[in-house]
C-alpha cells in the first residue's frame, strides 16, 4: 500500500549534511559510529512513527514519504526551504545586559552558551558586552540542505489509525 496523507508511517532514518556529517539517526549503531550516542547518552534510538501531513517532521520529509511502500528504501535530498528555512536576522534576539543578568540571578552567559526562551526554543549567545547580549534563535540546521536515507518499516492506513484512537 502506497503512503498517502493521513497514514501513520514508521521509518528508520539517517540524516546527513552536505559534507556527509550525520546529524540525526534512528539507528543506534549509526549513532555510535557518528559520535551522537556519546553526546546524547540517555536517548533511545528507535524507529520513528509519524502521521504524514501531521506536521511532525519537516515538509520535505513528509513530501518524500508519499507514494513509498513498506520495505522500500529511499534517499531524500531536502533543500532548506522544505527543511528549516534560511537563517534570518529576525531570529537574533537582543537583550540588555543588566536585565538579562537580573533574569539569570546575577550570572552572565558567555558566547557559545545557550539561552532557552519561554517557548522552549534555544538560542546560542553570539555576542556579550556590558550593554547588550545577542542570541541566535535560528534553528541549528537553518540554511542546510539535508539528506535522509530512509527505510519504510510499517504503514498504517486510516482504518488502522481509527483502531488506535478508540
């Protein structure tokens, strides 16, 4: 059965940058080879299940899944516009140094540290001086073309999905 919008799809995947660097995977052995397992020791590497069209993964991934079938493998190359977009100056936030120091209980972050916004997004501190602090809240993969090697493990159509919701 070919994947269509609304299907629940389980996949194994490995995401790479243009230079071949693995940035994410569902496979523990690949994570260990790429050094990801060390960086995230508590993460469980298991197949990913998503609802196609549900906005749970980037647009290019959803589009690439449509039409595939259980057991198929595919390599998807996803441009920034269908992934995390281009970096934008609008995503660089400026804070008054004294106000941020008060919010952080008297501490000042250093360049390279991360701040967490109220919505849970994280921004890397890119500038610190006595007057202003700037943090970049662009997604880390903004501007990157992403390549995903995927394998379709399972596809549940709408009928199977109704059973799960009861």
